[in-house]
C-alpha cells in the first residue's frame, strides 16, 4: 500500500500558490506598463495637435498681421513661416486625376510599374519572362501611381505660378508652416 505524504503535498501546493502569485504580479506589472504606454501615446498625440495648431495657424497668422516673414531671436534661433503643400490622389479619383495630368502635360509624373513574382526554383522562367513578358502566359501585377513628393512639388509649382490644380481630384492642401531653426 502507498503511503500518503501529506507534508510533501502541502509543500507542493504552497510552491504552486507562490508561483501563481508571482505570475499574477508580473501580469499586473505588464498591464500597468501597457496602460502607461497608451497614456503616453495619447499625451504625445495631443502635444502634436497643439504644435500643429501653433505651427500651421497661430504663429503664421500673428506674423502675417505683423508683416514679418522671418524673425531672429536673441539666442540665435530663427523662426520662418513658409508655404506648405500637400496632395494625394484617392483610389476613387485615380483615373480622372491621371487623365487630367495627361491632358495637362503632366503625364510623365505618372509611374507605371509592372511586377511579376516567381517562386523558388523558377529562375529560368523569370529569365524567359524578362525576354518574352506576356508571351509566356504570365499575368503581371501592374501598379500605376504618382509619388507623393512629386505630386506635392507639382502642386507647389502650379500654385505659385498661378496655374490651376483641381483640389477635388488631388485633395490639395495649401497652408503655412512654422520652421524653427535652433542654434546649436
């Protein structure tokens, strides 16, 4: 007959209880850290919004009212307000926007990338495809688009030269931005 060792069983229960408590403590620490991170991210988001308001609206308005475009501070830093341009083409307006660009002599900024993906061990097929393209029966993936920086530059150039750029097709935004150059 087996003898039951109550003392040993009690020690194992105590060890497991301590391990569970330690685990619970670590889980609480992790949850606390995750909460702190979420709060810090929300705080950072709010700070960025306040900085954006000052940079894009409040300071430019004040400087414009004072007829100042650039200001140098005592500590050597300088503040300058300059025009800020942004634009993007939504997928819903893509075809119409591309047609507008082509019809207005800007078709060369549209990039047309054709990509074909081959699996492992298909080097021979890839080489043949490079030479024969569609003749081998593959369907390439085609991506047509305008690089963001290129589109911004076109919006800036056309806006500054007084040329039309349909805001509804390109979601254009023209505003001001404050730049602080700090003296090291």
